[in-house]
C-alpha cells in the first residue's frame, strides 16, 4: 500500500487583484499556477526559483495562511484548505514554519525560555518546570548552550537566532516544518552550519521538511526531491541528484550556471545566459520563459504548460519540448 503523504497540493492556483489609481483598470496577477506535489514522511522536498516566482506563496497556501483561488491542500490525507478556522486551529501545531528573517520572527520583549515555553503551554504539551526542561533540551539539540534560555533575541547573532527559530518549530513536535529561505540572510559559513544542523536533526528525529530557496546548491544539499518554479508554475521536478546532474529545462540549467563553482574544470564549460528579467505579462498562451530563453522558437508562442516525464525517468518531469526532442 502506498505511503500516505504528510502534505499534498493539487492543481494549486492563487490570483491577486492589483488595483492602480483608477479602480476601473485593475488586473489579475497569477502568483501560483496549477502547482501539484506531494511530501512524504522523512524527506525534504525543495522548491527553488528566483524572487517573485511564487515559491513563498505556495508555502503560505500549504500552511493555510492564505486561501487558494483554485486547488486543494491535504494534510495526512485530510483536505484542510476548506476547513473552518476553528477546526484548522487544532491542526496548526502539526505544521510549523521557519522564516528567512529570524529577527522579526522572535518577540524582542520575551526571553528565549518564554518564546519556546509559551507555545508548549498553550497547546498542552508541557508547562512549568517540564516546559523549561524541554526548552533546555531543544536549545541543546540546535547547538546552543541551555543557559542561553534567559537571553533576549537581540543578544544572539543571526545564526544563533535562526537556531532558536528552529528550536521553536520543533517545540510542538510537528509533522511538517516549512523552511522559507532559512539561510538566505546568513553568511556563507553560517549557512553551512544551519544546513548541516537541519540534516542532522532530520536523521535523528525523522523530520519532514519543505525547503524553499533561490540557490539551487543549498536546496540540492538538503533535498531529496526538488521542484523548480518560474512565473508561478513548476517547470521541472525530480530527484535532487538527477535534476542537479541532468537539468532538462533551460531555466534549471540557467540557475545552475549562475552559481559559482570551485571546480576549475567547470570554468570553461558552456553556460546558458537568460535575457532580460522576469515579466509578469508574457505573450498569451506562450511559454513564460519565451522572451528570455536562448532556445525559444516560434512554436513556443503556442505553448501549453504540461509537465511530462522524461523518457525512461518517470520521477523526473519537465514542461520544455526540448527535453523530449533529444
């Protein structure tokens, strides 16, 4: 019997109404377009793409912080996007989120002990001395001295604050942790420490992650499967190593080529260079990458976004015709 996903989204769409100075000339912007994926227990599912591609919107929809325009969100097999808030509130401890800006994620007026302990008390997990002991264990788990429990957020470095945010997410024993660019605001050396911490915690506790980032290298390092997003839609998805070693979509290849490499042998390889910038008004029915892609052809103007498996690789999918033309 197939394993039940921890989380699943089906044909997810999210549109926003954008109104200018004159309300008669408002327009609709599609932030997410027909996105579907599953996240299974104990794995890290990564979403990667440049700023504005819709990856953080997908995270908010999955967390039920926003309601989708179309599509469905499932948690442990139960549809949750259409639940009344009263019922959904009981599910919230089971999926937690770690944000990019650790400074604004923590209450500056509260000690770390209170930041970790109050959610546990509210949800009936632990109170009093038991909650304090659990907070000390969590700090130790994320590589901080338990004696730091009486400090305030401003007394920590950026990397230490992010460790506190991870401890806060773990405090409620969640089934899923959504990591929304958790290392983007940190120095490179600190990024490596946090990524290694996330991997170690996953191995120790069998955690399930949704990891969001704009650097394919970091996402590849922690993820088992990856979805690449552009203009609100998934343009390629598959096992992390397969996607990293054999990118099938020009946009995925461009993301890889944009990353610096320490390998001297890689410095002379041919690279894809995209033209211009992301445009939220692509030609109607055209591939959203059409005006930037170096391989664009006339047929791409009548493109229909449909992801299909690569030949002989059922788990590796893309929506670019070049992948099937050889």
